[in-house]
C-alpha cells in the first residue's frame, strides 16, 4: 500500500470557512460524491460523518464551523478514512493551539 502524509487545511470560502483533509491517496467509493469517515477528538468516542468528496483524495467537512470550534478545544484530531482497495487508515493531527487563531479566522471568514 502507498504511504502518504495527510494534510488538514482550514480556509475561508464564500460565506464562511471550510475544513479539508487531503489524504494523498485515492479513497474508496462509498456514496456518490461523499465519503464516510470516522472522527475522534482527544480520547472521546469516535463518531461517523459523511464528508463531501472534493477530489478522489480530498474530502471536506459538511459542517466545518462546528468542527473547527470542536478542534479548537482539543489537542488531537484523529481522522479515519478508507483508501481505495485497502483497509481503513488513520491520520492523527495535533490541533493544540488552534484556539489562538480563532479570532483571526472569524474576522477573515465571517467578518467578526
């Protein structure tokens, strides 16, 4: 199986913010234009979400604003996805310190 280093991106888009994960590898087709992923914040119980497929290796959160606020209160974000033809894989992102950037993000993305 190919290895890669997934990338977590938060950026402003028209009307708010977007949160993307670029996995670096093609994802298993689950639902047209969607990917079913599992998320875990710190030591909490994992939860499942349907994310939008941006490319065959990039997905975006449907409710980015809520997830960004949750990440800002967390130390670690674990993102589980299924690469094409492979077993599920996990990416772990250190998100400690994100809260320090929320005022800048709010001003840039929402004009607050």
